[in-house]
C-alpha cells in the first residue's frame, strides 16, 4: 500500500472529524490501524483523547481503626486485642501508644 496524496487527504479529513484509526483503516482499505496511527503521528496531526473513559480512583474509605495491642497469651482462649480507638496513623490507642512509644530520658542520652 502506498500513501498517495489522495489517501493522505482522506486520512487528514477523517482524523479531524474524529474517526477512529480502525475506522479510517477500514475506509482506506489495504492499511492497518497501526499504519494509520503511525502516518498521523509522522504528519503531526493532533492527538486525541482516549475513547476509554478513565474513572478517578476512589478515595480510600476512612475506617475507624482499633488498637492492636495484644492482651493475654496468644495460645489462650482469653487472648484478644485492646480494641479501643487507635490514634490516627498509629496501631494503638493513646494508652498503649504511651507504653509503646517512649521518649528517651535525658539519662539515657548521656550513656
């Protein structure tokens, strides 16, 4: 298949009217969709938005997180996690954060 001036003008016209590359290839005959896209690109024809509608990703659901501090022995029937509301961005409730995240005392820094 040869890109004659007539075929190039047909391609330009159909492209600007919004026909898909597949539709243009079918109308021209003897040419593939990819050949149409390549020629349009080499000719500098403006790109068009994708016909595939992209949905914006949904914002993650804000879940109330519960404290994951273990209570009891893991092998026992009474074993459970604290379950109180956890602090934002932390796995534990305020009470257990105070135990888990200690600031070093000035005596520890001197050592």
